[in-house]
């Protein structure tokens, strides 16, 4: 069932596979700093270094890329506003971001503590809370909750010399990207079959460029070499109290992502290298990000989609991608080139990636023969799907933002434990 690139594969092939993962995660990773006022180049640097930290902690066994966590966006904004007493985007707000990164460090440390608890309790006991009837819907939700992002990327207005391009052309570009990925994945041979996502991106970019959707001004204005704007953290209990508890919420999301990767690859990463080691890698990566002024790190669903699409599960591919991310953080022209990627291109690619993740969740249910003729299973899945997909915006309780997928997972765990297996029908 598993498949990965052999060690004898050429350097060129491995580099292409790594670049493909960078493209898949780039948009989401730089979106978090764009929404919080942090520096995108720092976020890329933290993603690359954080991925290497994760791989070293997990014995280089898990094909995962770490990127900026969306779960912390509202808390980072809130912490900076509270500590500055100023509105979002003001100079005072930006000056207070070090207090937010101080909270991120504490959140990462809490992740490390959770890893220790899991190590002491045992992975099997933790895993008993996540049977297929819970993990299957969680993985489906992780994929489908991202679907609106893909569509909004396609439909967002694009200007050409001040004139808005017909949205129908946006859909054309997205369709070409999807078609290129599909044809490559199904019919290509050799190297091309391994990089369908990259080919879809290139095809979409070329067509978008011909249609006047690409803004080359930012590329021309960007410096060739630029050092990311690192800064040191500061600590304030208000910021810590707002940001640190989110680690409890993302703990559940982490298990969902690791379960998704396990389902794609066909290996149980919760047992080997162990959930405690994946949590440790995630936590230490987040601590590092906070130290240098970056957003919290997390395992990335986008790259799970790439794994499913390419069937390339070699962790070395992700490590190469991490090196590219670090390199990009210092190459202003290269970063500008990728940020020039029109929304319809990434929207089309995301349709495939996010759909692949949801399909993996369905496969989990099918392969484990989850019986939906039983009302018990039907009830658990129904509640989880509606909570996970309906609560698309974070629920804030006591200053802690709880995502729909985390709320769904918690309810699934509770219902699975409360509803006895002996219930018939």
C-alpha cells in the first residue's frame, strides 16, 4: 500500500518533488502573517526550520511539513491589541506583536508538556479515544472545511490595468489547473507522474499570465537578497492567557492531521514514531517560531493532499521542501515570484488537494468497515460533520478560540465513549 521515492532517485527528481510541496503550502503559510501583521519571510523561515525540528524529533519517519497555524490568528490579533491598547494594523499594534510571540512560546511549551503526558499515559490509551468512527469524519472535515478557501481564491476579483477581469476567466484558469493535475496523475509516466501538482501550477500560471492576471511589478521591485525581519519575544500574562490555551485545542487537530497522514501512507504514526514524538516536534517548532518572531507552527493538511495525489511518502521530500522554504525567506525575488501566483491557479490546485484529504477520510471509514446501518455510528458522524463544517468561524470561549474541527473532534470522542457499543440499530 505504501510507496515512496527510492534513495537512488536523482537529485533533480527529489528537488522537483520538494518544490511541489513548497508551492502547496506557500499560500497558507504566508496568509497567517498577512492577517496578523507578522512578517511573511519570517513565517517561511520558521516553517522550514520547524519542519526540520519536527523531522529530527520523529526520527525522520513522518512525511509532514509544518507551516503557520490558522488556529492562533484571532488570539495573536487580540493579544497585540490588548497589550498595545490600539487597533489592528496601527504602529502601536505592530510594536506589541512581540507579546503575542511570547504567548506562542508558552503555547509551544504546553505542547511539549502534552507530549510528556502522552508518553507517560501511552499511545494506545490515547488512541482508544480516536477509533475510525471519530478519525474518519475528522479527516473528512479537515478537507471540506478548507473548500470555501479554494472557491474564494477563484472568485476573488483580479484587476488588469484597473479593469476587473471577468470571473469566468478565473474559473477557466482553475479548470485548466485541475485538468493538468488530473491528466498528469492518471496518464503521465516516470518523473511527470510524481509532480502533478507542480505541473498543474505551471499550466495554470502560464494561462493566467496570458490572460493578464499576473502582476509582475512586485517581482521587479523586490530585492534579490533580503534578511527576514526577526524580533525577540516579550512576555505579558494577558497575552499568555489568551494564546497558550489554544495548544489544548490544536492538540486535537494535531491528532487529526497525524491520523490523516497515517491513513494516506498506510502506517500508524501514532504508534511509530509515536504521538508523543510528533507532539514534541510540533511544540519545539512552535517555541522556536516564537523566539524569532514567527507565528505558531502546525502540521499542514495541504501537504497531506500532495501525499495522497502523488503517492510519494519519502520524508526526505519534505526536508528538501523545508530547505527551499528557508532559502525563499532570504530570496526576495523568489518569494515575490510565488506571491504573484494568481488566486484562480491556487484555487484550482486546492480543489484537488482539499478533496483528496476528504476522500482519505472516507477511505478510512470504508477500509475499517464502519457500519452506518447502526444508529450509534450514524449519530456520531452526523453530529461531527455538522459541527465541524458548520462552525467554520472560530468559537471564542473565555478568550480561547476553538475551531470547528476541534469542537467536532471533542464531541465525537465524548459521544463515542458515552454511547455503548451494545446499542443495536
